[in-house]
């Protein structure tokens, strides 16, 4: 029977991932062309569009550093190809690591790293299904309720507080799921989270000053990079 390492290093998985990424890239380029053409029809000049495209590129590169940092962290758990696929499409580092840790514990491995070394292909299949199907739940909910939900949020600007209740509830649900895992997992995880939080709060305060609003685009990237870097210190002290 194939092992987990056999699957994550297989040419077939690599071909499927490359095919999926090419499809998504093509899809994005098609709609970029449609949007560009529509803007020209609306009378927006090509010079203005070039400025928007350039600024969008600049403000997309640095925030994406947080995803690159997450990729290197996930590679140690899921291998290169599957990590590349998950974080390139719809996954998030926190979700992927939580699922891999939960599955590793359920099948009696002490850590995700041990699962990578010793798990069978069938066990890795469980991880892949949970990661993929779990992420689809949001889309399945949006199919019947997305339009009504969007319209209700749009109407909330007319004296209705529904938008703020919805966004606040969403953030509280995220905190309720992820914060206990980080706080009660181990000391290093908790300190890494606190380090990133301190940086995020500090940058948020600085971003309120005139001339520093651009920092809002980079808060996540900088906080993740500092958090990952701080892990070297915390591991040395508490590891």
C-alpha cells in the first residue's frame, strides 16, 4: 500500500495541482480582460487603469508574504505539492494545520510531522478529504443564501445594524475556534500568537496616523513574519 510520502511526492498529484493552478490562472486572466474592457466602455482612460493595475500589484506582493511564510510552515506537515495547492487556492494556514493535527491525533500519531513520516496513503486521503470538503461548506451555504445575505448587508447602511452584528459574530466564531487551540496547545504556540498580536495591534495604531495608512495593507504579513521569527526564540527558551 502506498504511503503518505509516496502520494505527496507522486507525479500524478503534481500534475493535478499544476493543472488546477493553470485553470485558476486562466480564469482570473479572462475576467481581468472582461473587467478591463468594461472599464474602457465606461469611459475610464487606459492611463488610469494602468495606475490601478500597478498599485494593485504593489499592494498584493507584500501581503502575500504571509502566505509564503505559511507555505514553508505547512510544507513540514503536508509536503510541497499539497501545501502549494491548499495555500494557492482557498486554504489557510490555521485551517490546514488544525485539520492535520486533529487527524494525526485521531489516528494515534504524536504530531503532524510524525504522520508525514509514517502515515499510509489511506490516512492521508482522510486529511485531503477533510481539508477539501470542509472548505466547500461556505460555498454550499452561499448558493441558496448568498444573494439574500448580500442584499441584507447592503441595506444595513440605512439605519440597520445587521452588517455590524454579522461581521462581529463572524469574528467571534473564528476566535472561539482558533484561539483555544493556540492558547491551550502548548506554550510556544501561545507565545507566537501573542507576538504576532502585539505587532498587529502596534501597526494598527500606527496606521491611524496621517501618512501611514498604507500600513493597513501589510499588517497581516508583518505580524505573521514576526510571529514566525519569534518562534525561534520561544523554542530555544521553552522547547
